[in-house]
C-alpha cells in the first residue's frame, strides 16, 4: 500500500475540525486525521507493506521548465523573495514536521526524493512491485498506474478513506472512457486547472476520451491531424495543430517518473514502534492518544 501522504493530510486537514488541538493549543487536526486514515486503511485492507510517499519537491523545476504554468497558481512569494513556496493554510504547514516525526517513530516507511513529487515515488515503487499494489490518493493523476494484470488499484477517498472508491480498469473506463495507459493522453488533452495544465482549447473530458478511443494515443491523434481524410472536425484539427508545442512537452510533465533513485527503506508493516520512547513523547506533547491507539490496534501491537 502506497500513500500519497500530502493528498491525505490535506484531506484530513479540511475534513477534521481545527478545534482538534494539542494541550498547548496547537491545531493537530491534520496529524490526527492522517493517523486515523492510516488506522482505517490498515484495518480494512491488511497490507503487508506500507510506504508513506512524500513530496520532497512539490513543483519540480524540470516540470516547470517544460510548462511554466505548472502549479504556478499555488505559489506564494515569501518575504525573503524566494519563490516556489506552496500556499498552504497557516495552521497546516506546522503540522507536517509533526506528521513526519510520528511516522518515523511508528516505523512506517517514509520516502521522498528531490527533485520529485510523491506521485513519482509512487510510480517508481509501483513499477518495482512484485505483487498487487493499492495506491491511496485523492489525485486523479495516479489513475495512469491502474493495471488489472498487475493488480494495481487506486483507493480514491470520497468522504474519508472508510468511504473510498476502488478504481480498477473497469471503474476507470466507466467513469472516463479510457484505460490506465490512455489516462495520460486523456488528462493532458483535457487539462487540469488544479495543476496549471492548460489542455487543448475546446477539448473537455468527453472529447478527450473520444479522441483517445478513436486514435489510440497522442501519436495517433496527431497523425489524424495531419491526415486530411481523418474524421476530425475542422475545429478539432485546428485546435490540436495549434496546441502542438504544448502537446510536445505535456506527456513528460503528466507522466509519473518510473525511475526515481530511491533511498534504502523498509516497507514492511511495523510489528512494534521503531522508537517507542519518542512515540510516547510525541503522543503526550501533541495529544495524539486516541489516534495513536487506533493505529496500534490496527497494527495489532501488544501494549
């Protein structure tokens, strides 16, 4: 089981009241929400391995160089003048180091590699996996990894991980009309305002799905643009032709990296806390008792 950790703690932050605070008054709603997510996921799915994949670089420069608008709307300027600082709620960013410390004390593998996003770590781990993989994310980009033959599914939270949609090839085709490998071309044609991907003017989800279905992939679609006998409408032909500079670089931006150089890590579900004393200190300082108890119960640790 691979966790898109930032996706989950953002979801926890907005789903758990900010009134959930540590004894000193610091909000810990994202921390406790994420721990409750992990407890529920382990309880419901019983994975052998669990990796919390991290955004070591949430907006890699190599993606920005190709499409400057990539996540540009999420950038805020610090007073120091440094750019590419992600705009997050003031009460969320201080919780991220706490999350990292708690995961480390629990012994849950935490993997992030610059200059890559968590999606890239997930893509690399999925490619190397020798058995079935469940990817837990609220990010549709990872639908590209769905593969029934290899047992790769996406657990897509709806109102929390206890109410999640299991996305396999049938579910992906039912919702979008494409399969996993076709999702990249579908997504870059459609565009995604949340990631700053412009897409092709006039091409929405339905048209993107029809184009992928009719011509197989982006190369086939561009071949149809050059073929006067193809069934493309004049408007589609013109817009796709005008979008060629974008379409030349978008696949590299949208496709998750399959070859991230990963550090050493132990993905096995921990059978005991890695640092029990530190975990106890963190629990007391941040008031994590109930959430940590649920994690311990899900992991079937002896108290």
